[in-house]
């Protein structure tokens, strides 16, 4: 699908906010688009950070020559976008009625049906999309330090953690998830996106508490539609395609040691 660039803005030195006018098929949070880069044979997969009025928001890290080339695009330049692809995050968890006193309404309890979003660095964009399209969410965002923080003012409810304590809380995100639950109770589900060690740690916390947890896994992709099997990842004792079967998987089924 051919679209056009609306704007390209640097959030900081290595993070870019690209807005593209394009028609997407079911652009749900957690899904991604596959973008053709002029001069490169392989497309680049980028998670959706938002989609409104026909404009896709793509926030990504510049990691190589291909993504660097995307930052050279100017307003009204044509762009080839394939998507949206993959499986996204599940919807809001059902509200539970058990444990309420008398005529107390289920939605009067702050955490029944709540989704906690846990992300690290460039894992924040798809979680922001979810937070902006679903009610009753709380996000926990982790960064190395203040200078790497992005999108923090856009979440409706957010805890910030930094490795060095220069911003927010001096916690790792999975540690803050534990303390958050000790203070506020357990949410209906947890969604996570970020580097593999973070996903593994969050999955461990959720397994310990018996919480539903879904993670967006990151693997190198080529075709983006499940044909080449480059992005195979171990889930449930077998190898699945991250692009076609994911990128969102049930954390309880992920083989973290493979």
C-alpha cells in the first residue's frame, strides 16, 4: 500500500517519530507495519504507536542504515507500507464480580479489569497505543536514564523507572510491578514489550502471582508474512513465526531458556 509521509520528528538522537498517511487493515495495538526502504531489499518492521484518521504513528529506534534512511524522508514523500501485520494485544480483561461487598459495583474497584503495561525503552510505543485506546490502564516504563526517556507525558497513568535513578523510581520495571501490586492489588492482566530480559522478568512475576501476561517478542524479520521463517521463536515447545503467529504471545507459553 502506497502512502505518504506527513512528518518526521526526532524525539532524541536515536529515536524518530514518523507519521504516515496510509490505509491499514485492522491497525490494532500490538500489530506492526512492514516498510519498504528506498535502496534496501528488505522491509523494516515497525510497531504501531497509533493510528487515527488514516495516519499511522511509528516511533522507532535508528539501529542501522535502513532505519537511518527512513529518517531522511521528507513531508509528502511516497512510502510503501504493508500491514497491519501480526497478532496484537488482547482486549481489556473482563470485570470480575467476586469479592465485592453487597451492592458494590464491579467497576468501583480500581483494579478489577485493569491492564498494567510494562515496557522498556523502545518497547513503549505499542503500549502507548494500547493505553490511548483502552480504559483503566496503568503503565510502568523503564529507561537506562533520564536522557533516554520517551513518550512519558502521553500515558494517562504512568510510573517511570530508571536504572540510575535520574528520573522517577530507581527500580527495574519488573520490580516496580511487584511493588505496584503490593500497594494496589493485582490487575486483570499484564502486557509487556521491550528487551527479552525484561519480558522474561515480567513473565516470572506474573507466573508467581498467577496473572495473565502477554508479551510482544522481538526477532529479526525478513518477509513479515510467515513465508521465510527467519523470525522463528520458541513458544510452547515448538518454533512459531514471530511475524505471523506473534509478535504477541502468551508469556506462560514462551520458552525463555531456548
